């Protein structure tokens, strides 16, 4: 199912990392030391008012005119703003959407390439601006990644761009920025971080080099997510979850996600359900589905979460589902107002995401995916 120690694997050197409470201002210091003069911050609308925490020079441009789960139209508007501002450094400040858009803003303007030209692996020609990533949630791990996702507004499919040029020069992970995150977002993004680690660990491309990060990421989530959910002011818990998200981001590079994310994506692209919430809802279903072919690793995952080891599909599902419910995750599609009539179309879309489904340890047919949606309804 997975690769061995002898199998080759490429792990890009991570960016320079500044980690810990109070590190946000290091963004401005890094920019000043390099005499960069035209920073552009790509920020989530809810966090744009906190840009001052980054210690940027006066006059820094801020762009926040995009939607959650951004589509190609959002990207086009951002790129127009970048062409006008001509930044020499782009800062992604927010969740995965802001950081993914920042990656594309750093590589596309002035390149002669369009989004269509770079969809896929290693099609980006170069990068013209420095890139800094500053997450404000503990979930996506995008600050460590080389991928960016944008929704095609016509097909509603996720367009994935992967390039070494989109690895940040500098990643600043300040847990203080996540203290104000509401509980519902904390738990959803936390389960997203967990899903990155779990799907890398149970992946057909799993490798011992990445298992190290996946295992520790799962243990961090198991220990610290309930604490962060119970008390958002707990800085140690917030730091634990920030580290778990970072480890999950490392897992995404040489291994990537699998069936769970593929099944979750239509919830966001069709119904604008936040990515973390979609992954939390799907997580126990795909974990249980994969258990028959990944029994030992599934038991290890449950143990990392402080749950009783199990390999039976029903027992695995009950344990993981109960854990998510206890955290307060929304676990029914009907409660999220997904029309039941839309489930077949969602199954068609999810089944077409071969770049992820082909990583899954157990083949997920279109009928299997539809059955998961119906069970989750």
C-alpha cells in the first residue's frame, strides 16, 4: 500500500519559519532587511483589519476582495490589482484561500501565463515577487505547501496548481493570531489539519519520511484540539494546533491527500461550505471505508486521538464520528442545507478528482461516494 524506506521521495526544504506567540511582527522586519518597498497583503476580509500586527511599512497595499473558496473570477480581480500595485513581495494573511491566492499572485502577473496555462504540476515558469505566508487559522497548512486551489465557476471543479515556485520564502506562524477564531471554525479547521495527516498516513504514496510528520500531527490534534475548542485563550493549545497544521502542510507536498478531500470538495465548490467543515463532516466516513485495507494504520490513528483501537468499519466510524460530534462539528449534510437531489451530481464531481482518489488505499467508486453522501445526509 505504501512506499518503503528504500523508495525515493523528494521533500522540498521548508521556508524559513518563525514560530511562536508574538512572531507576526517579524514579517515587517524580514521585508525591511531585504529593502523590499512595495508589499501587497492578500488578506481574508475578516482579518484584513489586523494587518498592523505584521509590522509592515506605511503604505502597504491590502487586497481582500475575494470570497471564501475563491473561484477564477476572484483570482482575475486579484491579478488585476497586482498588475497595478506591482509588488515586490506578496504576503498571504489568513486561511487557506488567502494563502493560495497569494501564491498565484506571486507567480502569474508579468509571466505571460494564465491560470489555464499552469493548472497541473510544475507548469509555472518563474516567480517575480518574494512570498511570505502568515496563517490565521490552524488547519490548511498552506504556508508550507506548493499547491494552490481555485474553483472553476463553470464546472465547479477545483483547479489545482502545483509548483516549487509557490513555496514561501518565509512562513510566520503566530498562534496569537488564532486566539480570536470562533470555536466552530477552530474545530473545523483543526479536523482539516488532522485529515491532511491521516490521508497522507493511509495514502498509497505514504512514505516513512512523511509518516513522522503525519503521526506527530495526529497526536498534536488529539491532545490540543479539545483544549483549544474548550478555551480559545489557551495559547499553548493554540500553538499545539498551529504546529499540527504546519506538519499537515508538510505532508501535502510529497504525498498529498486522498479520498477524504476528494469527497469533501464538492461541498465547498457547489454549496460554499467552508473547507474545514466539509472535511470534518466527511472524515469519519472515509476513515471507516478505508479501514479494511489499512487496519493497523487506522488503529494507530484512533489511538493518536485518544480513542479505543478498532478495525471494524462500524466501530471505526462510531469512534471517529463521536469524536467529531463531541468537538461540535456539524455532521449532517441536511443541516448544512445541501439539497438531497444534488447528491448524485456531487458524486460525479468527486469521482472525477483522480489526482486524489488515485491516492486512496481503497478504490472509491462513484457508487461508494454516493453512499457516503447519503449516509451523511
